[in-house]
C-alpha cells in the first residue's frame, strides 16, 4: 500500500499561485473590442462580422466613428447562434432563417 503525505502549505501555495495567474489573465482582458480586435478574436473578416453577426443582432456601441463590442456579449451571441445549429444546418448565412423558425 502507498503512503502518501501532503504538505498543506505547499498545496496552498500552488493553489494561490494558480489563482493569482488566472486573476491576472482576466484583468488583462479588454472589456470592449474594436472592429479589428473582434476580427482577430473570431478569425473572420470585417464584412463577415457585419453580414452574419451585426445584421443578425450582435450588439455594438458606436463612439464617434469607432465601433466597440463587449467581449461577453460577443461570446453570448455566438453561444446563441451555435445552440440553434445542427450538423445539417451549421452555416451562419442561414441564422436568420433559424431564428425565424424558432419564433414560429
């Protein structure tokens, strides 16, 4: 039989370090994304963002000539879209059709 001993101080130190690293990572995340940052975040072009996301209801905030997107709202929007998809209907072009089917 194995005899395993755990040093509680070491475990607490490791946990604290891991939590601190995660908090630092979260603190560095931006609250708003610009069009360019959103394009990089999603790895898609600006025209696709406008055609497939904004026209389908992705919220944005316009300050002067600058468009800003909340990262959390983008993630929620993508979750909503992907929940409506299935293996045979997984193209963002058809999201409007999927949305209208859900309302019926």
